[in-house]
């Protein structure tokens, strides 16, 4: 079926689907998406836009499923590669050698800086995180790990233990022991914990879910030095920052700092077939561990033949088109545009920051992130705030976005930020009272309120249509 054949859906049908999803998957998820106008049914997925099958409205996809669509939605080149591959390949047997696995690993190694040339194929970002931690622990024989406040690396075992937001962890205590969470960009905090007991220091060069915080050069240099002094493995999570997103192929290239291990996922699959990888340096300590324990990390889906074929095509596309240069170029303009919007609204917009096409707007209060998601959706911009920092609206447009599209998105964001005044004018004075602020920042209250607003809107629309 081609995307144009996904037919329009009427409101009754949508409600029925939401009912079924609520019944069999999660009612809470339906309410969560609905309150932010994110309950769209994606059709005509192309480049950096999708069309909602219900309203038939076009949306700019500035969320990109948190960084999965760097090469655009349904990139024709990657789709063609995948359809050709389906004539011959399937997942392949997971531990068995194959040409797609070998050529992808070789290509990936050739595009990583320094001696980052050894690859472990994985199934997802969280899976690659686990592989990285296991390798660091196994090779050093140490147990403890330093990770960053507000960091995000996935939602299972190891990665949840490293999550920098307590909310996600509280229900599942005790988690993996030995994770020390320190403030980001604070070398002294790392120095206080670093010792010969620590196996790894792990961070995202630009925090995605943490609210688009960019590591400083001094911080990266300092971390490398601390790791060298104590024999600690430095690990970079390039799940969101990799594949051209920040204006270089890997974010680490901005710093000229080479970690001992890095891992990546998401856009590695071109938004079409999931895959992930962990890459480590060609150094005796790490290579020795893997040689002795060749199956220390495997899964049936990690590095599947189809996944590797797609990932190779993604790398070819990025290299042939130097997509990261485009990210740097349009990212600069996008950031300038957002700075203008910030200057027009300094009473509630705090800051604009980011690297390449990974940019966030920070508001003065947490609850404004939820309001902005709703105002953006009304302007046809589909975006989500950072999961571990709701006051930061992040924009991760597919990197294939054109300059004209960037201008159009900026016009819509400007209109959305302006329209926030309807909420901001009455709410900002109230937010000065700590108890009210606590209520406004409460996600459950936000969901309930915006769902009531949606209910009223839909009732009014139905009534007007009937007349
Ligand atoms: C920086 C980062 N690391 C790891 C992950 C986990 O990736 P996955 O969802 O593929 O498990 C994510 C997912 O959002 C992420 O943003």
C-alpha cells in the first residue's frame, strides 16, 4: 500500500480506534496524546511532513520520534534499498555471519573517529546502552558507573538505572546498584566520585530528553583526562546526536574527544527498519574481553540482515549528500529564527540553545512546555517537550528539511509562541504562588485539564457541524 492510499478517517472511526487502543494497550496513553493534540494518525509521511488522516491537516514533524528520521520520513532511496533487500533477505540468524552484517560493520567503523573500529550489533538504544555498560564492567572488572542528571538512555534494566529523572524509577526500586548520577557539565562533581572503582562515565554529548544541554569543550576534555587518570571507560551515547543531527556525523567530532565506547540507534534505521550498534576502541582491554566472550551481548533483532542493509544505505545517503553540513547550515538559520522569537517573548521564554538541528526553547516554568505542545499542534507543528525537562520544547526536524520549509516552520512557531499569551497572561501571576505552581506543573492535572478543553472543543464543533 502506498502512503496516498491510507484513507481519510472520520471522527467516529478515530474515537473507536482510541477506544480499542485504550482497551487493549493504554487508556492513559490515549489521554496523554490527546491533551497535547498529538493524537494524529500519520499519513502521507514524506520528508519532514505528515498529514493527519482525521483532520487532513499537514504537520511539520519537528519531533522525528525523538531523532529517528534524520534522513526524512520514507526516504525514497532507503525505501528502494529495503524493498530490493526483501527479495533476497530476512532477519538472518542472529549469531551467524552474513554479507550485510559484515559490510555494515566495516562501513560504520570506517566512519567513526580514531580507533573506534570494533562493532557490536544491537537491537535498540537501550540494548546498545546495556552492551556498552556490560563491556565497560566486564573489561575493567569494576562495578560502578557515573551518569548524568536528567540523562536518558532508555527504559529497561541498566538504562533505567542511569535515568536522570526519579519519576521513571520510583516504582521499580531497587534498580541496578552502583550508578552515581551527577550534574551535567560539572567537572568537580565528576571528580568527587571518580576513582579506581568506577568502570565508566557515560553521557550524551547533547542531552536530548534532558532538555538540549550541550556539553562544553572544557567538560569533554576534563572527562577524557579523568578517565585516563583512573582507567575509566568514557562512553558517549550518540543515539539522538548521531547520524548528522548536530552538524557533524557524530556529535563527538565537535570536541575532538574520542570516547572508549560509543553507541547509537534510532536514525541508524532510516526510520524504516530498527537497528543499533555499539562501537569500541581497538584497545587490548576491550578487544580482549570481547574475544574471550564473543557472545557477551546478542539478540535476535540486533544487527539483522535487513537492518544492516538499511543502515548501510543510511550511511551512504548521509555521506553522499554530506547531510551533516546541511544540518549545520539550516540549523544556524533555525536557531537564529528561534532567538528572534525568544527576544519577542522574554517574559516567558528563558533561552534557546542547541547544536546543528538539535535545538530547544526553554521556558521559565515547567508547565509552559505542555502549553507550547498544544499551541504548536494548532499551528501544524508536531513537537514534544523533553521527557526529563518538560520546560524545554525540543525541535529535531528531519535533516532533509529545505530552507523554505525552515522558514515556514519558523512562521508557525512564532504564531504558536504568541498564542501562548492566552494562557500565560492569567497563569504567570498565579504561578508565583508555590502551591498553584505545583498544581500547574503536575502532569496528571495538565492531562486532565487539556482533555476537558478538547472535550469541550469537540462538542462545540460537532454541534456547529450539525446545524
Ligand atoms: C539518548 C538516548 N539514548 C538511548 C535511548 C533509547 O533508545 P531506544 O528507544 O531505541 O531503546 C534514547 C531514546 O529516546 C535516547 O534518546
